[in-house]
C-alpha cells in the first residue's frame, strides 16, 4: 500500500509540475520499475521473505502499478491485460 501511495503522490506532483504526456508518463513508470531491478537467487528470496517486512522487488513494482488507472492509460492497457488488476483497490 505504501508503494502504491508513493507512486500515486509522485505521479500527481510530477504531472502538476511537468504536465505529463504519454511518453513522459511511460518514462515515469519505467523509472519506478528500474528502481527495483534485482536478480535474486532462490536462497536470497527465501531470506528476504523470512526476514524482511517488505515485498520482493518484482511484487513492489507489479502489484502496485497494476492498481493504478494512470499506469493502464499510459500504456493503453485493456482490462484483460496482466498489468491491470480486475478488482483495483485504490487507496487514495
């Protein structure tokens, strides 16, 4: 939930300052995804799951972004796409 709110707030501020186009909006979301790029071994993932309260990097990206209508609009996703959650849970 915190990731989703952080992305939403950052997106809103960036849009207010820059006025997002489809290209800049896509770059915004791609930049967020790049922050969490990681290649973890199975053992590393297990250690993180056991000892870290945060989700694994891929979930911090995919689970948060698929909740946002602005992400779906930026990439022209249709409701059946994997990156669109059928039952979106918008917090804000």
